C-alpha cells in the first residue's frame, strides 16, 4: 500500500525485519520435504515463528519468482510500482472515456430537432 504525501510516494514500513523473512524462507525451503505437503511445512514453521502462514507463503512465492526471473527484489518492487501506477491511470482514463461518451450522447440529443 502506498501513501501519497506532497506528490512523493512513501512505502509503508515493513512489519517484519528482513532477517525473520529470510529465516522463514530458508527453513521452509530446507524442510518442506519432511512434511506431507508444502503448505503443512509453511503452516508449521509459521506457527513456530509466530507468523501467519499466508505471509510466509507469499514470501516463498516471491523468493521463487525472484530466483527464476533473475531480478532482485528492488527491481521487482519497482516493476510492481510501475504496473500499479499504469493500472490506476488506465482505470482513470476509462472512466473519463465513459463520461465523455455519455456527454456526447446527451448533447447530440439536445442538438437534434424534435421529429414530428
């Protein structure tokens, strides 16, 4: 989530330190074969570290995506920021187009003389 202050983007602070994230990822990757499923490993390790399983699962998926794509986390987050900005701008432009279509239709009816 982003907070806009005087035109500058400020990221919300991280809830967990990088060391905790890296340790959770390493533990899951090292011990997932010891469990019946990957989710069971994630759930167990998350409980032991007082984390939420969904948070750990998200960290794992991002680490795997970063490893396969070869981009670092800073580049990935920069790409995500750009994608979010473009999606927001696209949604705004689509709303503008809809408003202009409605206005065109309204004024076109106003300009046409009534038919008898």
